[in-house]
């Protein structure tokens, strides 16, 4: 579906600490890290990158944009939300069913410490 997404940051090294903890709740492992840039995912699968904007302009969260990460089960959605709050993020939608999307849509929304909107979602009927 996609190769990768890039999430802007004013301080990618600090942001990597948040993303390491939060993405681990979904089983998403680091791919590589270097000063000022980090990535999670696999060589052949989709990846998430964190870095300063390529154009050198200041980072600011986009309105109407968010990254939704697929969770293996509803407990992982709950863990994602809780860990994001623990790591300095803010809630933008508590974990729960959202039947207006479809009957089994279980998701949670957070903002990372820089305001980027993230989501974890499970589409399974149970668990």
C-alpha cells in the first residue's frame, strides 16, 4: 500500500524516545537510527521515519493528517494510548469502538509531544 511515512519533528532524537516506546506496544521495531533521524519497520515492509523537515523550514503538525497504525488486537490499542500518554503525548480520542466507521472498528487517537496526530486501530471482531 505504501513504502513509508515521514513525521516531522523539531527534535528527532527526543521524538525517537517517544516513538520507540509507543510503537513497541504494536510490535513495530526500530529499523535504523542515526543522529537526527530514526525509522521503524522492516527492510521490505512499510516504514515510519522521524526527522526534521527536508526543506529546512520549521516543523508544524498538519491539519487533517494523521498516521494510523494497525494493531494486532484491542489490548494493543489500549496499550498504545496509555503508553503515548505516559511518554508525554496527549489524548485525541480515548480507545473504543467507532461503529460509524464499521461495527468492529476499535481505535484510539493521540498527539505526540510535538502535536502530530497518531492512531492505533484494530479491525477484528474480538480481542
